[in-house]
């Protein structure tokens, strides 16, 4: 007799299944490695077809998990992945071709190439804030590079994970790509295996755990982490445009975006004007007749994250911060209204950790050098936003700061250019993704030297060394 309710798999059975699939993929990795550009493009086209067929399922799942508006989901999640697929298909033949490089004088008679070969069996662990895009985009790069993959989406976005699982099963056999749903115990089980590469997107603390696990097997990693991404507003700027762009970039997905502006620096003489424009832009984008339009505005992913954000807000207020807008926390539907703070104490918890929610501290400066000193004294951010009309100021900020990526006079959109690497530095991550940079993350750059069969200049360094005479002197000069 079959039970009507399926029993939840135990940790042990999950671990055994993980090891079983890993063994299948390890046995299959040579066959996948040997696939041609044409065959890999065919896989990507098939993936795109299934995404199109499941588009409404994806949109519904994202609405269920995060209350994402369909248009926002289509643009930020589905379109980004499909653009990644199209770009890989258009460029894969070139990426897979041997790349000629020059020889030096010592190797004058040789031909030299860099070839890109797959790393093997890879692990992709993705987060909950963009649960479709942040699993599928690196998968596209891994497929293009010719790898087998094991996937672990976030358990905090279960509806999207379910759709992702369906898509993966429709396109791939488990000996090439397999998706596992589960919590931290599953992640621990996966991280115990000797993968050839791990691609992790998530928080900095968990990134450290991933890197430590990878070190046990000397596994290479790409870490897409986060951090406190600042926005700097110069005195000479279109303040209205800056306010509108920051409002959109901060409140999109209810602030749950790794490259959202985390805090803003504005000159003290412009603070009042900027706050007024920021409030006006927020109301225009996300309010209707004075009420928050939840049809265009997402929810907080879980009660735990909701409580964390509420605690950050209350801690800031207790230390003297002033609420300029928002501060409405509705736990019945996990909604936090767009919220703006000024006069924030630097020791407040909200200035110590990534906010990852719809709360924006607006800080002031008298001299721009103060702002740059502050940014340099903290961890290197994933993104830095500069608003200015002055090229000299823009270049000065670029010269004196470091960040994973930078956007000038806009926010977020640098993510959309496949010709730019996307990634962090230091505590905000390591390695790059998107386009060729994603392909390269999942590839080994193998240097190959072909010696001339007829004339081998390298023999002049062979012993015996006595009697080399003039040739020896010339060689030492060359060296």
C-alpha cells in the first residue's frame, strides 16, 4: 500500500542521493567536455525554449515567494537570463577557439595558444532575492563552458525552486545537470564533495563558509557576495535625476538587491532638497493616492528578515536618527514601506551591516574627501554609484576608491551589460560573471606551446655548457 503523503527524505538519504548524482556526473564529465560549440548552443536553445514555455509558471512563483510584480520579474529575472543565453550562443564559437598569443625571444620558434577547457563538475548555490536569475545565469555560463553541474537554490523561495526543478528535469539528464531542494543540511552535504568549481551567490558570512569548505579540496570559487554599496552625490549634479534613479534602485524588490544603494552621501547644503526630491520620486513610483501600491512593490522574504530590518530601524532611531519617510512595518503581509533616515549615528547597527531592505540612510558631507575617507575605511563594496556633472570629480572618486563595479549617473544598470565583468572584491566577492567573464569563471585557461619541428632554438640551453662561447654570451643577454 502506498502512503498518500510522501515521507520527507532524511538527511542520510539526501546525502546518499547527492553522492550518487555526483558520481554520475564525474563519470560523464569527459563526454560533456568533448561536446562541440554547436552541441552546447543546442542545449542553450532548448533551455530557452523551456523557459519560454514555463514563463507564466516562473512569474507566478516569483509573485508567491516575493510578491514581485510581473513586469519587474520579466525584466530582472527572465529577460536577464534569456539575454545571457543569446549572448553566449552568439559568441560561444569565438570563446572556444584557441586564442593565439605572442612568443618571446627565447621561444621565438614556437606557436602559442590559450585554450578554454571546462573545469569539470561544478556546484552552483543561489540566493532567494532573485531566485530565478541568480541560479540560471551562472548555469548558462557553466553549460557554455562544457561542465556538469549540481544546483542548490534557496529554500526561502520554494515556489521558484519548484519551477526551476521542473525546468532542469525537462532539459537535462541528472548525469549532466541536477537540482537539489533543501536547507542548510543539504548545502553542507554538497560542500563536502570535491567539486572542480563552486559558484556561490549570497551573504559575506556564508561566503566565508563556502570558501573554507572549498579549501579542503583546493576547489576554485566564484563568490558573488554583497556589502554596503554607497552612492555619492556631488554638488554639481542634476539632483532630481539622481533622486529618481536612487529611489528606483533602492526600492526595487523591496530593497532586497545585492547592488542596491545601501546609503547615500550628499553635500550638507543639498540634503533638504535631495530628501524632498527622493520622497517625491518614491511617491510617484510606488504610491497611488497616498497609499503604497503593493502591486508594484515586493514583500520581505521571511519573518526573520522582517524582524531583522525592524530591529535595524529601531536601533537607528534609539541612537538619534530621524525618520524622514516610512517606518511602516506591516507583519501581516511582510511589507516594509520605503523608509528614509537622516542624522544616523555611524555606530548604529544599520551602518555596520548590509541593510538588504527598503531602508535608506542619507548622510551628509562638507568636503568630498570626508566621504572618500569613510568609504576607504570600510570593506570594499560590491557597487559604487557616483552622481556628478564634473568629469574631474568622477575620475577623482574612481582613483581613490575600490569597488566590484561602478555606475556613473545611474544605478544597477551596469549589471545588464554582458561586455562588463560583474563581481566583487575582498569581502564583496571574488571572480567575475556574465558574458565571457562567466564563461571564463567555469573554464580553465590552458596555455599550450607548439615547438617548431624543424628548428628548435631551445637546444642552445642544453649542456654541456663549456665552450658555448659567443652563443652563451648572447643567450645570457637575451635572458
